[in-house]
């Protein structure tokens, strides 16, 4: 009798388990279909032109706009802030002598109204706009500009080199005039002035030490009214901003721990903009939703392969050229990033003046035959394969990094003459190994410090952080010459030549360039994306 | 009574070596993990001089650039802890670790308490009912629930709730602790409590709404063990003679079940203490899923930055809290069951 009871209980339990599993499966399937499936044929993707110059602002004033990010604000003090999102916040709450025209890489005056260059580019003199005031009404003068820049030099925090490497001295000639004396002429000095280490800050900042949580701000269109680290940042229009009041009075930045919850909050209508960084799969889904608007443009972030020319057999140019020829950039962009990155054939990114597709000109795309020929010339064959170790880090460039390494391996091994052994190391170990120059081939990425071809080239030649992997005397000379010439017209041919030398040497091979993607409610307008990778909150407005 | 005091004293003293062992393990593990905090903090572009300067500042090398031996670093840190100094964070403002912990801990406690209440309510009610309906389809259903809920993965069930109640029905928030700009005046750091104390009803409603999904997610995942434990303990008690006698006397079912639950409560109480540690672990996953600004996500982030002092401080803090809870549970246990203290 008891045995029968047990049997009955087991049967009942199994039946119920089956029913529960079915119900859970159905519910899950339904929810997944609701979330993933395109709900309508209309795709509302807008590609923002990086050449767009006109900034149209119109529409009724709306009190509040909420932006979601998975980034964080680190040190909010410009003397030590050195990450893109913190720079974005600083660019909305402070302003320097120069700034970028939204949607472009062109510079315009910020708090300056004019400038002159003297002594063959060694001296820059700026006149400030009249009547500048900080967000609490305190008047701002040339002395504040000088005090702030000298403070950065004295504190010597992470981004201080953007000042100390170039500026010998800075003085206030009167309350509206600032004079810079440079160590050497620098053609991109105006671009440097648009970075946060040059932003004037409120007098309440601690004079000689990093003031990480200080929210007094500077001369930007917004002021910080509340900041709860990793939770929210509330900005309100600065009533004393020289450029007038922004259309949206209050901006709230919400910090998310992961991209999925940010995406869901956008879909639930609880945030107006989902900014950095949505997952590629989520972006693909969101693009298909008619009640959301997606904007994208090439970003300033690039990825590349470093080949250490000081390690055998990579001192042989033929091998490096073969690797450059065999690389399948399109496969990486399509298969790993679902089209949210673009193949890159130069270290100077797409959209920046002087960019040419130097590697494509020389090697084509995924040119396995050329790679085979080059490898044969270097003495390798199907039976005598080139054996290489390819290094990547799983802890810095996202979950997709292992797939990137795998596709690089796949493309190289397609030649039949290369055998790739993939190795990985945690980020800090990886950087340490790079500095010591012990990795033959490794994957890296680059965020720009300032928007100029110099930042994408000079930093990689004879670089200590890359274990001095690449050196070329002719290239170094060209880059040095280009860095002091005053005009873009004069500099462009030099950078074009530099990119061709780069492709010929193939010691650092560009792979792809990241796209900036932002998804918003359809009624949010005034969003300008460009290679500076900074959102200008003061341009936002609602349409109806 | 004297024996209870001795028990309390012994039990309290035992927590000290536990914390020291834990502290030592964390100290060693953080240092044998690949990667150093300096690179994690300054990134790859930093010049060598800046790296050396930061290492000196962090007490990893001396003024001459020689590495400071690990045992000296350990004793420096340990003597600080004894003085109640958890040290300063290595990153972003280098704030005192204890301040950072106290900023994040209330969020975790609030979530943990609510999750615990949900798990206990579900566990006790379903366990008692399952025992009451022994061998029926209801019993089988609850048993299946006990197994499934125990095996559920928090981010998965959390996302399911987010999609259903947040995106589809739009009745509950998907992430965060409270609506922007609605934080109540900070008194305890527990938003529900603070909004009651300050009579701030909009804050109370907002924080309660934000708590519902994470605490139900956490509660469901942890409730399975209580369901199974309560059912087993209840079945054992319900088969005893005094229950048969109670039934014979015609006591109503509800009273009999309550009476039986009191007797079945000792193993449940023990499990409650053990579950508290699990609750904090579960809270880390729940916090990530729901972007809850608690100590779990804070700890994970600081591990990534190799922020030694903050990680050590947080783990020691966790250890102290768990030891205290465990001590309280043991004391209650000893109080309820006199056999324990002899």
C-alpha cells in the first residue's frame, strides 16, 4: 500500500514538474519574443553626419531629461580626471578657452573671444569673453584660468602631461588676457586647450591637492546640484552661463551596473536616453523598435594589433606584412560586433582630416594569396609553419575580446602556413607584460586624448608602454615635423606619408574603429555625436 | 544562567580568530592575484615615474624604490585594523574605507532584510501547507517549487520579472533604489525607514516600488530551502503523539499547525542564520541585475581595480556582520533549547 502511495506521489510530482516546466517555458518564450522580436518594419536609425555644423535649437522648454549610462564618474576634479565619461560631465559643467563645434572635429572659441600666436608658435595670447561668471555668480578672470592650469601642473595627476609636456608657463597679463609660453611650437595646441586639464575651476577647489568629490564646477552651461557616486548625478542650468540657458533645465544622469537593466529602463520609458554602453545585441534589437530612435557615428576609439619588432621572427618585415594582408577585419566587425564597428585601415581614424586607407591600398582586404606569397618569401610553407602566440586580455575590452582573438587566429590560419596559439592575461598583468616587451603579438585599443592625428600616431612610436615595439627614424622625423607646422593644409601630406610608412612597416596593424551609438525616445532632439565622444547636454531639447 | 554567560563569552571569543583567519586569507589572495593596483588605477599610458610615485604612496615600495616585504605590509594593515582604522581607498579621492562601506551597506541591508522576509514568508507558508496537504497534488507542487526555486539563477529570474512588470506591464521600476531626486533625508540610510521617520510619503512609495522586484527575486531563490526544511520538520512534528492527542481533542487545524510550527522552528532558526551569509552573496547578483547601489556591486568593482584596502575592509566588515548574526542565532538557539549550552 505504502509502495503504491510512493509511486503515486512520484508520478504526480513528475507530472507537476512537467507542467511547471511547460508553463515556465511558455512564459519565457512569450517574454523573449516580446523583447527580442522587431515589433514593426520601420527602422528609425539616423546616421549623424560628422560634417554637420549647424546647431538648431528650438522647441519648448522641458524641465528634465534622464540619461542612462553604465560608465562612472571617477575623479570629478579636472586635475586628475582621465576617462571619457568624467570628461563628458566636466565638458558640460566647465568650459575652456576652446571647444569643438558640435558634430565636428573643428574648434571654436569657448570662454575666449580671440587669440594671437607669437614668436613662431611659442607664445599664445588669449582674450577672454567679458563678464564671465561661475555658477554661483563669482566673477571669473584670467587669473582663474592661470590658477587652474598651474594647479594641474603642480598636482601632476593622470592627465597633467597634456599641460606639462607642452606648457612652460602661463600668466595673466590683465583680468581678460592669458599668455601661454610653450616649450616647443605645437600645431595642435588649440585642441589641447579644449581638454579638461585646461578648464578654469571655481576658487573653492583645494589649491594643491586632488579634490575628487568637489562639485563647484567651472564656467559650463550646467552646474552640479547633486552627485551620489555610482547612483545619480543631477545637473541644473547654470544661470550665469555666457551662452544663455539650455533648453532642458535639469539633466539627470543615472548610473547602471549593467547594460541590460539600462536597456530595459529605456524600453519602460523611465530614461530618455541610453548612452554608453549598450550591448551590440541590444542595439540590434532596439534599432528595430519604432518607438525608439537610434543614432550612430564613428567614434574616436580604435583597436589595433601590436607586433613587437624586437622579438624574432617579427623583426622580419615580410612576416608582419603577411599578417597585415591576411587579417579579416570585416569578419570581426560583422560577426563579433554585428556591424557596430567599422574596419580600419589606418591608425588615423575615419572622419579625421588626413585619414587614408593606407593598409587597404597596400594589402587589400583579407588577402590570403598575398599573405601566402609573403610568407613563402620569408621561408615558411604548409609544412614549415610560422608559429606565433597571440595575446589578448579578457578583462579590459569587454566580453567580445576572446572572439576577436579567435577571428584573428582564424584569418591567419586560413593561409595554411601559420599556427596561432591564443594566450590571455588579466589586464594589469597584460599591461605589465606589454611594458616589458615580452609579448610577440598582442591586441590593444586607444581612446584619444585630443582630437588630432598626432594623438593617434606619435604616441605609438618608440613607446615605453608598448615595450618599444616599433621604431622608425624617418617616421619619427615626419611626425615631429608635422607636430609643429601651423596649418592643416601643411600637415596633411606629412600624415598621409606617415600612414603609408606605417602600412609598409606593418608593426602596428589597425583593426577596427568603434561606432558611437545612442538610443533615445523619439521626441528627444539636439543629440550630436562626433569623434570627441562627448555628449553636449545643453543642446538637447524635446520635440512635442 | 552562569552557563549561558560562559557560552556567550566563548562563542563571542571564537569570532575573533575567525575574522583574523579571513583577513589573512583575503590579504594573501589579493596579493597573489595577477595584476597590481597601480596599473589598474593609472592605466597603460602612465609614464614610469608616475607609476613609481603611486607605488610609494600606496606603501608598496619604500623611498628608494625597493619593494616593501609582504609581511611588513600585512602587519601595517593588521595594526591599523586593531585600531579600528580600515585604511583609505586607493582610488578616486582616497576616501576612508569605512565611510565608503557605510555609504553602500544600508542599501544591501534593506534589500537583504526584505529578501529575507519574502523568503521566510514563502518558505514557512508553503512548507506548512505542503505538510498539511501531505501526499496531495498541492504537496507535490510545493515540493517541485522547492527544488526549482533553489536552482533558479538570480539574473535570469530577475530579468524575467523586469521584462514582465517593468517593460510589458510598466507597473514597477526595473532598476535603481529610488526615483531620481527623491532620496529621503539620510538618517539610517534605509530609505523605507528614513522616509517614515521624515514623514516623506512620496519617497516611501518610490523606494518601496523599487524594492519589490529585487526582494521578490532574492526571496524566491532563497525560499526553496525554507520550504523543504519547514515541510520536513512539520511532517516530523505532525506525526508525534501530542499532535494526535490535540486532534483527538478536536482542536482546529489552524491551531494545531501553529503549535506544530513552534516545535518545528529550531532547525528553521538554525537555517536562518546560515542563510544570512547566502543572502549577502545572493544580494551581489541581485544588486547587479537591478543596478542596486549596494555593497555587493561595490565590492566587485573594487576587486577589479585591485583596491586592496577597500576589498579587505569590506570583507572584514562582512565577516564581522555575519559572525554577529551567527552569534545572535546561536544565542537564541541556546535560549530556546537548553541542551545546547550544557
